[in-house]
C-alpha cells in the first residue's frame, strides 16, 4: 500500500484546517520544501499536496511553491485544489506532477472528468468527500444528492482509475478513520482507493492494507506526532 504524507498549502505555508474550516487553521511550517524533503528522508516515495488558496478562490498563488517541491523533494507528487479546467491540469503535469486531483468539478461537469480521464489516464484522480453518505462540494459547504459509494462506481465506470475518498466527519479529529466505508469501497473492482481523513493509528494502516486499499494519506497524525512516518511506511509494506 502506498503512503502519502500530506502538505496543505495556504499562502506558501504548511497548514492544517479542522473540518475544512479556514478559520480553524494551524500553521506547522513556513518552509514546505523542507517539510517535503523531510518526508523523503524518512523514506516516503509519494506526497499529497493541496492548494487551499486554489480550492477557495481559484488562484494559483502556490504554484511556485509546488514547483519547488516537485523539483527539490524527489517525490512522486499528486496535487489538488482548484483544478477546474484542462489548462491547469496541463500546467501541473508539465511541472512534473504525477497526478492531479479533480474535486468539485467532478459533480458539476461529469463529462469533463470523463474526457480528462480518457486523455490523461492514471494522471487524473477524483477527490470524493462525503458527509453522512453524500458527496459534499465547494469546500464541504454544499451537500449534493449524490450517494458517495454510487458516485465512486460511476467514476470507475467512466474510466477514472483513482479516487481519494474522505469521510468529512473524521477529518482532522485524530479519532480514527471510517474503516467500514473503506471495506465497502474495496469491493469496487478496478478502482484504486486512497483513504483520507482521520487515520490516527498504525493499526488502521495495517487494516487498510489488509483490505487491499491502494493508498493512505497521512496529515495531522504526523504533524501532531501520533506516530512516525517511518513506522507508517513499515506498516504499509
């Protein structure tokens, strides 16, 4: 199973939001490249980056920071946050990003996602954020009528190879992830599932691996020292 330590960027800093609330933000570092290099030195191969400014207002104010991370960290980087058209997809891929993550646009323009998946293959992932079983968009403020599991199946059928699934109720709380949801998702054959939100124990990484989950994103649990990245990587082997 692949492990993706996470860097959330706001105004060039490494931050974490609680439950997606921009007013509940903790700054962990002013040097994202240093953090990314630290992850590599700990043994990481991958990195999950979210441009929070891009997600909020569509700006590319963190583009240069992401470029430096890609160039200097020596990791396979996937990026999400405000990616809503092909021009931005191409700009990130030209930068050397391994995978771009589409979010809200997947519910607003499903045909666009189908076209991008057909054109760019595994370089496209979709973030599916779920609250009470239904997909939430626009910074988790809007709950759609789309049932999360059904939407994941629809994405698989459309040619999307990878879904990053987040149970919003677990995000940032460090009280455990939704293992039951990932157990159900593991039955969707032909779709790589990356677990995100609330992973707070090495035992959860072991259980996700046993389910056949493709990857896991680790954020606050690393920054708050619940466990070491080295130990999480060992558990995932």
